[in-house]
C-alpha cells in the first residue's frame, strides 16, 4: 500500500478513528525513540554527554529544577 493510498483511506475515517491512529503513531514513535536511546547508550554514543554533565555538576555549573 502506498502513502497516497493510506492518506486517502485516513481521510475517509471518522474523527474518532483518526484520533486513535494519531495516538497509535505517537506510541510507535516513542517506542522507536526508546530503542534508539538504548542503542546509543550501549554503543557509547552518550558517554561524552554523561561525562560533560558530571563535570558540570562537580564544578557547580547546574541549576536545581
């Protein structure tokens, strides 16, 4: 099925069904984001950011939220 076909089908849906699809798509995106963060953490891509954060805390360069 092409994107164009999906778009046409979505236009035929009720507002309630479009809302359900929107929620579902957000969940799909959130799960993919979580998987990407996990991959980046496992491969060390986030290490430099963690190190910088620790250095900033040790040097007092932070604000409490």
